[in-house]
């Protein structure tokens, strides 16, 4: 990840924010409730045309707490993998579709080639930082136009790989090798 991308990602995660309205991209096939439902309590995601339908109700359906790395170099580094439920780990390496909001990280020739697909619009101006399981880092071989404040559907291969920057700060847990990005609305 280049320094500019790290800066944008760190700003998005570290500064956080909540817009005047909180819009959350969810899997509409999942049950809705006033209280959060654990991903382990949800039925398996549906599969449409070979793609798992992974909404943020599933991806963010567990608590993820960032821990400090041990100062003793002889101790193993913390990876966070122990906090990711097995049901979520089973989706790694599979074709998936995820709906969320685009936060561009890298542009090439005016097109977005790397972005975060986010659960909500919480990184705009004021508020708290998103949890690591509230966004997916998407990389595209071919760039797409930027989409602002509208939900996009991203198709590709879903991965789980806790990532850290050069300073040992966690930068994400979910990634996707994106194949297609479609704007689906508000």
C-alpha cells in the first residue's frame, strides 16, 4: 500500500465521522431486528449466480477489538484472526457480492482502482471511527468511475487477511479482488 493510500485509509479509520444521516448498507434477505444479531445466529448467505450475498449485517455481525502489539519481540504478534468467527472465515476465497458505500483510495487516469466499500457513511466529517469489520478494501484491475453517497454492489473474490502498515497499525481485515462495480442507488 503506498503512503498516500495509507494516509487516506488512516484518516478514514482514525478520524471517522457520522454524516447528518446514517445510511447502512445491509443484506435485505437477512432478518431485521432492533438489537444486533450475531453472524453466527444468521442463516447461511444466499448464493445468486454463483456469488455469496455478503451484507454488512454478516460481515460486521461480531465484535472486533484492536489490541496492541506486544513490546517483547519474542512474543507472537497479534493478528486478530482469533476474533473472526469460523462462519466468516469459511467465506474466504469464495466469489461474493457486497453492497456498501465507496470511499476511493487510489485513482489512475481519473478512475478508481482501489477503494473501501463501507457499511455506512460514517467517515465524512464528524464522529467515531468504523470498526475493522465495517469495511472491505477492494482492488480492481480496471478502474471504475467514482460513486459518491450511493450504494454500490461489488462483485469479486472475498478474502480475509488482517493487514498492518509499516508502523504495526492494523489497516483492515477484509479484502476483495473486485471484478465488477455497479451503482444500485441510495
